[in-house]
C-alpha cells in the first residue's frame, strides 16, 4: 500500500469515485496507485514531460501490479489526454502560473473534467485565471507539512463572479474558518511583509506593486 505525505494526502482526499483519473506531472505515480488500490478509480493515466520521471512512475506501478490499470504517457501539460477520458485531472506540485498555462493550453480538455490543483506558489494568479476564464472554484483546502503550507483548489467549468476586493484572490473569505488557516495567515503575513520590505529598499521601486502589497497587508490585518 502507498503512504502519502500530508500534501499529497490532501490532494488525494479531493478525489471522488470515478471511472478514470489523470495525474499530470505524476512524479512517482503515488496518487494514481492509491486511487486504484482504494477503489476510487477504475483506471488512471499518469503523465510526465520527461521520460526519466515517467520510467520511475512506471516502475512503481509495476511494483504494485497495476500496469493493466494505470497507463503512462509522455507529454507536456494536457497534451497526452483526450477530452473527457478522465473524470478528474490532478495538477499538483507546480507553480500557480504554470498550472494556469497548462489549463490555458487546452481549455477544452480542462473543461471536460473536474480539476484538482495544488499550486506551490502564485495562488492569487491561479484563482484569478480560473474565475476570469470560464471556471468556478468549487472548494479549497489547506494542508500543512512541517513548516510548509499548501493550498489545494478544486474547480470545474462554470461561471463565477469576480471578487470585488482584489485581496480575496489572495485569501478568499471561505478559508478563514479552516482549521489550518492560522498557518496560511502567518505565511501570507510574512510574504506581504517581505515583498514590501524588498520593494522599499529597491533603487527602482515598483510603486504600483508596493501600493498593492501595502493594501494586502492592511486587509489581512482586518481578519
């Protein structure tokens, strides 16, 4: 049986019973393996941009006797998939802007499935991209792993009103009651303060960005 880290376990927790799941940039293919072993999915597709990581994933799949249930495919982003063949698509462990680019590269495929996204950074940009481009955020989770804090975002095709307050793309109000919100709050406080400090010391200060992050810092203090 596969044992997942807290980050991956939080991603896995967003899966629901389905016909097929696809893991983009699958790393060791732990989530597809566990999805099959736990009876969450009938089949799975594990993809990666490079052959080396895909070979490691395939070796793990073979070790668990699941070569007949999990297919490995090489390719970037959503290119290895056909529209609708996966009920849920996982894109985890990448930057938020990279995830946005992957979705934007083939929105037809992205909109044919539910999305489980775990951005390592740039959550603001990812939320804004989704809401502005025909997706709705259906849920979020916060996972902690040591001193690290992770956001997990689920989304699907749909219409969602844009936030009137730009700060909500940084910290949506529905996260405030989450059991791990304090860890995310502290992380964002550090992030905003660091950006403000760096811009303030810069010889060529981006005054617009500095003003925006000062606004974020005041908004987070109101929570």
